C-alpha cells in the first residue's frame, strides 16, 4: 500500500466526533454507511468491515461487505466462542470437567458452560441474603 496515495490512506470525517469510538454520525446514520451508499449504491450491507481496522475510516477502498456479524468477528480474528472452549478452569479456578460442568443451552441454541461449584456458592450466598 502506497501511503502517499490519498486513495490508499485512511480518510477521516472532518466534522467533530459524535460517538465514543470515533465513528461519525449524520442524521442518525454512520458516515461510512452513507459513503458506501454513495459509492457502491444499494443495498448497504448489514455489516461493513474496515480492512484497515479503523472504524472511523470512511475510505471506500477500505470497506468490504460481510455476510454476517460472526464472519466480521472472524475477520478481526475473534472466532466463534472467543477462546472460551479452550479454558480448562472457571475464573475461580474450579475445573471444567464432566462432574463440575453444567451445559446451558440458550434460547438461540448457543451453549454455555457453567461451573457447578460457583453456581452452588452463588445459590448459598443468595439464600443467606434472603434471611
């Protein structure tokens, strides 16, 4: 990438930021989505990935359509469970083994692992507070 070429560099919206993450909003629409519409036409994809990794960038050469948010997260290197399945112990150090692990299936079908020991300790604390 030639940094001297203005079409290769990141472009920043010249007006003050209206969001905490630096993305610009005009009439309740993100500027990068307005730019997408002006350059590429309809439809604006539900997820736009900034290949430069700068969410504030409005250079259309740095934008690509993503089919889903999960694909977008993979493009950022954050796959499916964000590494949760690699963990062998809960945050308090109890093992995620067959005996101590409760598998919870959410309404959307995704599964979560819960530590039975921690859940039991939380139950006892709640019970004690109610007394």
